[in-house]
């Protein structure tokens, strides 16, 4: 498996996973600190100097906020806070679908104002109909956001095959960013 690098923000929270080559560039540009490395070195033109392959890096400064919000699945997921806009259920990123509120077969476009997060059961129940025709309603009308919420897309989950050094960072993120169960009457 090609080594990947876990990227942390200033607060040591997981942000994303990138190829190690990208992380090396950030190290040389002094944008990140290396938190952990793989037991492998990359040769350099200087035979007395080798670079360790980073397993985990941490940004030294807060990540800048993007001014232009790109229309993407990730942005729609963040705008809707990872919740189905029909039933309100939290949707894991791996099960996320986006729904055309007005179906494309009825002239609906793929745009901010016509796309919403939907869980598989709701998306299948709605099918190629409008929400009204399917007897469903949207919890929030889809709009183009002015900014995206600080939303970690249900964090990056630790999976078998990932480096053991990542485990504590990913478990911590799930602990701090995961939903708490509420006591009920």
C-alpha cells in the first residue's frame, strides 16, 4: 500500500489524508510539523541526508477559510451538516447520497438550490418524484451558502490497515466530534 499521511489542524484534530509526497512539500515549505513518520526514508542528492516519510503532520497555523465555496458533494454534505433533509437522520459519509429536490426528469438542475443530502431509504422512497408527490417535506430548503459551517464530515474513522500511530488521533476525533446520547424521560 502506498503510504498516506494523516493531516491534523493546529488543534491536533484530523483534517484529511493526503499522499506522503504532498506532505513532504509542506514540510519543506515549513507549513507543517512532522508528528510521526514511517520507518522508511527517501534518498536525496546529498548521500548523507535522507528524508523520513511522514505518517502524521500538523499544520503550524490555522487553515485559511476559502472565500469561494465550490459546489461539490463535500460542500453540500457540510451545508446540510451531514443530515438527511427529509428524515433528519445523521448520514455517514459512506452512505451519503444527494437528492434532486425537483427531479432532473422534470427539469430540475444540479445546483445549490435543488440538491440536498438524503439517506438511501429517503432517496429511494422519494424516487423520481417531487417531495410533495412523494408525501415528504424538506427540513430545510436548499440554498447556496454564504459560508460553510465548521463541520468535520463525521471525522475520519480509523480502519484496519491504517497505521497504528493514527489510531489515537482518529479515536479522539470521534470522541469529541461524535453525537452524545441524551437521557430521555
